[in-house]
C-alpha cells in the first residue's frame, strides 16, 4: 500500500489501476482494495490531503477545506522569479544602464514593453529620468531591490566578460 | 611501455571520471588517464611506492612523476600546465633537499623541511577527496527520493529563478545575436542595386518564372529585401515580363512574357 | 496540522517555516512542533511518503525504499552523476565558501574552470560577490539546490572536514 501511495504521489496525472497492476505486479482486486483503504485512511486521519478516484485514475490532492490557505500561498509565492524575456530585458538594463526603451528594443531586437512593466512591478528596475534626445524617452536603471535579490553589493559586482573568460575555454 | 594501446588513453584529461586504483603494472596503464590532477598522481605514486606521506622519498617520487609526465607527452596527451607546475615544484624540493641542512632551531625542525608545504597540500587535498566521496554517496541516496508530480497550480508559474550568471549569460546571448546582425550588415552593404538587378535578371532568364514571395523570403536583410523589390520593379518596367496572381492574396508570379506565349 | 500538510504538498520547493507562519498566522514554535509531529506521523504509519527538512524548508517526498517502483513508473534512470573533478570542486566550495577560483586551484592543484562552469550550469553553486583582494575575484558558494540535491537540511549538516582528517593516512 505504501508503494501505491508513492506512485500516486509522483504521477502527473490520475493514475489508472492497470498501471499499478503492471508496476507492482499484483492482481487488480488487491490493488483496488488497497486503494479504497488508502483513500479511507486519508479521510480518517485528519489529513490535509485526500486520495480519490478521478478521471479514470487515482490522484492525490489537497482537501477542499484548505483552498483558502492554498490560494493565499500561491498568491504570495516569492517573486524573484522571472520569465526568460524579462530576464533578458533585465540583463540589458543592468549592463547598459541608464537605457531607454528604444535602445532596449535595438539591443534585444524585440519589443520589451511588457517585460519592462513586469520589472517595474517587481521593483527590479526604476526610471532614471528622461534622455535628452528626440522624444525625450524615459531611461531605466536597476534598483536597490535588484542588488538585494541578486545578492550584489553594488553594480561593480556584476559578472564581467573577464569572469567568464576564466571559466569558458 | 612502448606497446601501449594508445587508443585506450585518448580521453579528456581534465574531465575524466576517476577512482584511483590499480596496483598491478598493467592496470596502471589503463588508469593513467583517471588522475584528475597532479596531486592525485602524486598520491598514487606515494601509495604505489609504499612511501610514508610524512616522509616522502622525494628523489624517487620525483623521478617516477617525471616518468609519467614524459609518458603522457609521448602518448600525445596534452600535459596540462598544472602537471608541469608540479614537476617544477618537485624538482625544486629535490634540489633543496640536497643542500646541507641548516642547523635547526629547537622545536622548529619541521618547518625547515622543504617538503612540508607539499605534504600539507597533499593532506588537505586528500581530505577534500574524501569529502567529495561522502557527497557522492549522499547524492546517490538522494537519487532514490522523488518529489511529487506536477499539479495544476504548477502550470501557473512557468518562471525560472535567476542568478547573476543567468543575467550575464542572457546579456551575452543578446550581444552574440547582435554581433551576427552586424556582420550581416557589413556583408549586405557589399551588394548594390546593380548587383541585385543582375542577379534577378539572370534568375528570371534561367528559371523562366519567379515566385515573388519565395524570392523575397530568400533575402537576408531588410536592405536586400528592398533592393530585390526595386529590382523587380525595374525588371517589370524595362523588360517584357508579366506579373500575375492567380487568386486574391495568392502568390505573385513574375514570368518572362515570351515564355508565357510559348506555353 | 492538516493545513500545513496541504501547503507542503502544494509547494514545488521546500517550504520555509516563515512562509507557514505568515500564511497560517500562527507562531513559529507551534508550527515547528506541528511539523515535527507531522514528520513523525508519516514515519510511523507505514506510508510511502516522508516529510522532512531539506534546503532550508520542509518537503514531501517518496521514501527511498520505493525507488525501484517509482523509477519503473517514471521510466527514469539515475541521472548522470558529476565527474570526480566537479565533485571535488564542489566539495572544496561547500567547505570553504565563500571561495575564489585561485583558492580552489590551490587546494585541488588543478585548474577547475570547467568544473565551476558545470556546477554553475547545474545551479549547484552561485556567485557570492567579489573578494576584496587584488583583481577582485568572484567568490562562489553552494546554492539551495545543492542542499536539496544532496539531501541536506542546511550547511551545518555537512560532516565536518576535520572528520575526514582521521581517515587520511
């Protein structure tokens, strides 16, 4: 029964009985009995989880009564994570600051407006006044939060080409 | 040692998976490449010579060590600089051992031993080898542990956590991309309208008809695209060709007029 | 306790106690007591799962004894291990952190650039700012992924380097 529990846990999708039969090499009836028992066990002990039959298989999930906590948790997940596009934009800003949106476009070859919005929202970049050229575009640079989140004392600590040359080759 | 099967010894000397073993001479040959570095080779030699690490017979070990370095060279394994540095160190220690000992101050005998620094380094290195081994066994245990499969909420977070090196690599990639573009720019500057016109005329002559969207798709840059477009306009203006489109928004075909008449 | 169980399950990374404190609005001590209890519960009932402290947080995972079944199901092989060179470099970094490339060279007696690159790629090590000496070399330390992959609660769980001294001839 413990092996069944482990397999349901690692499965991405509801786990069909026949798969358990194949992996554990036991007959269908005893596996089904064990599954029912496992499900009852989770119900009886005051677990935050449940094991139930769904979509032609067995699945482990949180009990509905904890939805609020789970939602709250998912909402407040640490936000140091970035999409690749945002990471690229951030890289350009970090190394080229202060830099304007048209300049970022030129370097990345892609419109970066939504990334810039994300980075501003996450307070990783800040505006650095306007550039004195046509259209007076806004310039951006990295923030103090950027230093903190990436564990840098100051901008001079950013890895340079030289640091990498030592490593590559 | 000449009859060695050289093929067996062709490996990436810096990156070999290694355990230091082999007591018999034959096995030793096969294991040669498994020394991760000069300190490993040295430890191996000390063990093989059954020498005491705290009292290394430096002359004997140096000779053996040099023998191996020469063997590596003979086998065309590029001998890493680190091995040569160690060779120099050994030779230096060996020569200092030959000098008459200065009368030692009481209680400081050890610090005068030219081998001391090397021995310390060897001991330190050995400690970390063991630490590495213990890490390895930990990792092996951990590989038997699995975390849960993906659940629905995971899909909402398709993000990656980033470090400064990710930042740097992103930047490098962008710069590389940029460099490629600049190189292309230089190349395409060499192409003039006259060149493009000549190319297009030649193609039309040999291929009889050109699918314009296919032709435009072949262009490597905006500039080439514009040149191609002007060239086509020029051809339409000056030569007996026909432009036609079989359906709205369909492919535009440029065809030599006399070919059409012939078909 | 059931809510804690639900949150640990949902989290895709080891869940730090402080997050539980924030979400559940309870004090640290009672949460830690509940966590210990939960872990013991899983141990005592014959579960296929375990709850343990790893990489600065709490995580739910399968027990080692079911690795064969799980591997059979997931069709995975034990992943490629690190080369000895990388493993040695990692050991030096783990015990000497923060440590620079020249310092690693001194201990290992070998240029370790390619190993360091590998370890960075695998996210087992991270940069830890620059050292305030000549050339301001980059310093490296182990990451949270290192703790997780090597099954460590925190760095203090590493056997002390002096323990190995006795083993050295």
